[in-house]
């Protein structure tokens, strides 16, 4: 599992932003598409909201890759 570290002072990051930041998708449009198609899960449950806020301890799964928000 890969760790994605929030920046100092950040409380959360949105799901679409983290997928793009770590290179799992190339564009925001691609992030929107894969999320809306139900291909991404957060904490083990399918998530279809691109704007879902992720906090420390949350996990994201997409195409067999897992991230933990830290």
C-alpha cells in the first residue's frame, strides 16, 4: 500500500484530486469517469462522488492499487 501524505495544514483532499496527484489517472476528466463508473473504492466501499473528502487514515483502491491517506 502506498502512502499519500497530506500537505502541512491540509485537513483533507478530494478523491479526484488524489487519483490525479499520484498518477493513477492523467486528467480530472478521467478521474471523474472512473469514479462515476464505480471503479474506485474508499475504505472498502464503492465511491461514485468525485468530490468525496478523504482524511488521514482513509484508503483508496483503484485497479488493484491501494493508497492510504496520511
